[in-house]
């Protein structure tokens, strides 16, 4: 019984780790996309900011 539990936990760990390991190549692309989104948001905020901010 102990051997089956150990096997089941090992298989669940491997199945759970597979998506994480396959995403390693896309993490850099995701970071670039997030950075570009941040730049776009900053540019939009700067373009729509009032020209004379009140104190």
C-alpha cells in the first residue's frame, strides 16, 4: 500500500511539473509582452495628462 501511494505521488508530481517545465521558453516572451504593455500604459497616461497640473 505504501508503495502505491509513493508511486501515485511521484506520478502526480511529474504530471504537475510538466506544464511548468514546458513554459520555460515562453517566460521571456511573457516578460517582454508585460513590459510593452507597461510602456503603452505609461505613454497613454502621459498623453492624457493635464498640461497644467493643479497643486
